[in-house]
């Protein structure tokens, strides 16, 4: 039972508690703050953060085993990078790279190697000078689980009007549509360019007719992460371009043993030649110069002809087919009975008069000096068949309808 005295005591205790609470609120709240001399002021002094606000992100997570060989890099927000070191894990070999001008990113100067373990250590500072750090050890995608397409022509080159864009993939491609759709080839001439598959490892692009002289061709390769076959993805992401030079098409007439060189629609020279003998005829058809050698060795055993010849220093040699057809200089001909312009005496190549060492002012040297990789050499009136479209860069020997039928897109 509560008595009047008891109730009065409880009221006094409650009032005292309220007064203490009010004093506490007054001391902790409001705008009052202590200055350096202990006096209250009307503003709150900001404190310096204890940890850096810079946030570093390394593109490849620590422990990753399928990192990109193209997209590896470092970025920072809320600060600027001060140092990035990338090395090959284990050996410690440095990987060259550069921090961007604004200090917010870093990337390697060159494409990384496949199947290689790397380590990145990065530091950055925020506006208060506080340092942040990040590290990652990762392994790039392996060769077994990736594919690369070796392509021609090279970036920045000038080529002839017959030069196709060719890709040779190091793995068999089963999803051809996925791969082809991530490669685009465009010409400043506006010509339609279509891809054609020769088997599972080769993809060529060309227009219906030869490239227009003076045009610029741009190839965009966006194969990073594209699945070309089960468990196999692409690792390339780049753009390359080349220029088409003047138009030069040279026609070899086996019936007259001559070659007529036509540049930009005008005949500039007729050259006597010696084509294949009756036993070793020269292919008919449109053939594209794919390689040039000031001097090269020609051994008949490399083209399954046995030991019929082995010439270590054939001058001014230009490849027309993968199977061994060249147009080249000949210094070993009979001076008393030269075959040029008269008869075919070669093992299928097209020969022109030359001298040993190739230093003379000969027809062979003139043609070599005036030819580009990608120029077209047409052979007609031979008793041989037309060269196969995939024997070298010779897809021009396929009709446009057949070419388009071999596209996957």
C-alpha cells in the first residue's frame, strides 16, 4: 500500500532524473563545440579521415586462372595512381606499362602471353595524401582453352588490289557464325566484303571484284571471350588497317611465253618468260603474290618432286601458291639458247632472265621492284588446271555466288 510519503519521494526522484537527462542533452547536442583553447565556438571542425578514399581495382581478380591477355589493367577512383609494378610471377621479369596522364589508370604496353602467371602491385593516394594499395596474382587463359587467328595483311601496309584478308586459326572452329560475326572488314570504297571459310581453320574476306585502287580497308577483330569451339574462347581484340595501292595485274600467256604488265589500265611492259615444261605445267588462273624474297632456296624435294633440283640462291622470287609456284629470276639458263619468250622449261614456275646475285638491270629485277604483295598474276592458255582457290591467296578463282555460299553469317 502506497503512503503519501512514499509517493512524494518517487516524484522527487523522477524530477531529478529528468533534470540530469536535460543537462546531458544540452551538453551533447546543439551547435556548441570546443575550440583548440577549450572555448565553445559556433562551428564543427572537420577531422581528417583515417583511411584513404582511393579505391584501386585490378581487372584480373587475385587467383583468377583465365585472365584476358588484352584487357588487363588497373583503375582507381577517389585518387591517383602513384606506382604500378607488374611482373611475371616466379621469375620476377618486369612487364612494361604506363600510368595514364590523369593518373586514374594503368595498362601494359604489349599484349600478355597466354598461360602465364603474373603479379600486379599498385598504390594510389587520395586528396589527403593517404595511401591505398592492392595486389593480384593471376594466370592468363591457357593455349589449350583459347584460340588466336593469325591474319594478313599486316597493319599499316600497302598492298595490291588482289590481296584478301586471311585468318588462320590455331584451333578448329566449330561455331563459325560466332567467330565470323565478330570480325568486320570495311573498305573506304564502299565495296561489299564477305567472308568465306576454307575448312575449320581458315577464313578469308574479299569483295566481289578486286579492291579499288587507293582505298583504305579496316579490319575490326573483336574475338575476346567469343567461344569458337567447346571450351575454347578467343583472346584477340584489335583494329588494323591497310591501304590498297595502284592497280597492277600481269597476264602470263603460255602460248606466247610472254607476260603483259598492266598498271591502272595501261600496259607498261611486256616481259618474255619461260613457264612450266610439258611435263610440269603451270597452273591457270588468278594468282596473288603472297611473299617476296630478294633471294631464296628452292628444293624440289619440298614439293614432292624428288631430287630434281636444289638451287640455294634463286633471285627475285615471289610466291604465287602454297604448293610452290613462284614467279622468279633465272640465272642458270643456257646463254646460247635462252628459253624466255620461246618455250616452257621450268617445273611449273614462271621464270624471267636474271643474273646470279640479282644485281643486274634485268627483267626479273624490274618486275620484283615494281610489284607489291597482293598484286595479281594471271596465267592463261596452259594445259594445266585452274589453281584451287585455297592454294595460296587465290580465292578469286571462285565465283561470287560460291564465295558467298561459304560464309557463316
